[in-house]
C-alpha cells in the first residue's frame, strides 16, 4: 500500500469540513432559527405606506434571509 493512495489523503490537505468558524456559524444559525420560531405572535409592520399584520417569526425570517443574501453578496465581491 502506498502512503499517498490511502483514504487519509484528503485529510492530509489541511482542510477540514468542520472548522471552528464553520461550527460557530452553524451554532449561530441554529440559535437564530430557534429565536425566530419562538416568536409567533402577530405584529403590525409598516412597509413605507401600507401597514400589514404578519407573524413576527415571518418578519424575522424575511429579515434574516435578506441579511444573508446581502452578506453573501458582499463577501463574494470582496474575494474577487
């Protein structure tokens, strides 16, 4: 058996699927989702002119998705 052809060749590259930063992001995402879905009462939200009544979890979830899209866009632009 060759030491280069073993099943450990992917681990020797130094890149792991679960880095401390990724684990931290996963933990924060889970805590964020728990927070979002624990808040279920209806709230009034004013969108410029109209006022709508929606469940708070939906408003928080939409805000989180918009934030994730904006954050992903700026991170991807920064890496180029």
